[in-house]
């Protein structure tokens, strides 16, 4: 080899070594070495979610009336959210997704809840929007608040108090399994709402997500489904829906796992009513959640059962499978892992039919053999009555042969393999 070529090679090698040394020093600095005290990267992740639907939907076929009254007038309503993981710089997303007119929230404040309608006043802070203390959302609009400088621990309870002179009630999480407290006038900073009463609908209003800022890498697991995911028939204010009990298990295993609930009572894959159909809302309520890494899907029993109430909306097993296949592909395109839950037994429920059962068996067989998902959560087998596998275990159901009781939701949570997450 000519001498000038050898010298060129040595020069390149020296430059390469210098570059590698610089990179190494940079890595050490990023890890806290080298005397660099610069902060680690932070990220906003979801710590609480509530899927929204239209309270003015026509649910007369199920005997469910529209809200009465249909407005808040000169009232404060305080709603409680138990968060999954702790962090700082909280932000809250507000929604007028189903409103037909603008929605004005005249004042919003946030504080740590200390039980029922009581707050820790020392933690009480305003929630602002580009610096403003009032918020007006156009019909269909959703908006994040400014970051709120408040540090919270995992599984803390936050109280969001909203005062409005007048607001039409449309966008809400219909079955929240938590009490919303309502009082007259602006009592957003009051330690305990005077003349407070639990909302008769047990709904939460206009609030769809809470994020926290974290430095530790955090996986966000979205439980996506219908009323069984939502926790219908679980004890009010006890946080015993299966995602809540799964969050308890996750917290004990790894403090960097955030489990949030995107269940929506009555929801279906293929038809609206009881909220936007799952095939459409998956994009916002699952893939649109901040930091989502995994989704556990349990949906389909209402598609099978509601055909008795809506005869023009009968669906086949293949149609349900096609809808699930579509959202699985959407998730994979965003590097989000999907775990499919088998549909739980519903023999004895008010809308059970042999035809619906046959479809459930076909869908579950497809789920159990699916090679395009990260895993199967066999809720069906976990919840079966050993003497009648088409029915829920008597010890695990609430009495309607459709929804689990608190113990049943605990069994569902225990069925999820945390090591897979």
C-alpha cells in the first residue's frame, strides 16, 4: 500500500476515534455523568381517560331517558378522577365533541381530593387555557388545558371543579361509576361543596383525559371496550372495574405501567348509539391516547345482543371479525400492540339468543387463533360457570347474567398476563 494512502487511513482513524470519544462523553452526560446536570427528557402520558358519548342519543328502546335538566345553570360540578401513575405538570382535555352549540366553562380549578366532595384547599389551582381562566369550545371541539404545576402520586384522586353560568349537557361519560357533585353558584375553590348532591346520572361531563409529565419511560395500556370494561355494576366510587383492578396489579409490579379505561357502556363495533361505534372511536379513544403502547380490546357482545332491540342492525360474526381486523391493522401501523379479549358468556342476559351465542363462539375461536396480535386474554374461560360454560359464574356476576360483580372484575384483571406488558 502506498505511504500516502496509509497516512490518509490513519488520519481517518484518528478522526473516527475522536468522534467516538465525543459521543461517549455525550452519552455519559445524558446519563448524569461528566458533571452535566441537565434534566432528563420528559413526556406527557395519559393517567386517566373517559370515553365520551352523546347524552341526547335516543335510547328509548332501553328505557333510558335524556338528561333532565338538560343544562347546568349557575352551578359548580365537581368530578373525581383516580389517576393511574404520578407525575407533574398535569394537563386536562375538555370536550364538546357531541355538542350542537358552543360550550362555555366559566371557571375550572383542580385540587387533590380528600374524599367525596372535599378537596385539599392547599393544592387548589386554576386551570387555564392559553392563560385564560374561561373556556369556550365550539361544537365538536376538544382542547387541552395549559400545564398545571401540581405533583401527584400514583392512584391519587383529583377533583376537577367546573363552574358554568349555563351549559347544555350533551358530551359526557354516561356511566362513570363515580359520583359527580353539584352545587349552586361558583364553589370551585370551596373545601366541601355546600348543599352538594351526587349527580343522579352518575356521569362525568366534558372531560376526556388527564395527562401527567414523567421522566421515566412509561407504557400506557388502554382498556378498550363496552360496559364490561367500563365497570358497570361495580361498586360506585370504589374503583373496582377490571381496568382499575388491573392498574392496582400493574402498580405493584411496575410503577411505570399506566392502565387507563376507554370503556363505553353499550358500545358496539359496527353501529352507533351508546356512543360512536368502536370501529370509528378506536382512533381517538385508543390510538389517540397520549403515550399509548398497548391496547386490550373486549368488545362485541352488544353487537350480538342488540339485534333484539334494533332488528335492522343485525350483524354477522364475520362483520365483527372484519371490524376487529381493521383496528388491529391501525394499531400495528402505529407500533401499538393489541391484546384481544374473548367475549364473555351472556346466557340468561335480557338479549341472549342462540344465534348470538353461535356468533360469540365463532368470534372467540378466531381470537384464540389470531397470529396478528400480541396476545389473547381469555376472559371467556376465566368467567365461565364450570357447570354451564355459556353462562357467567354465579359467584362472579352481578345478577344480570351479563356484567361481572366486583369479584368478577377482579378475576378479569387477574387474567391479564402482566409479564406480556
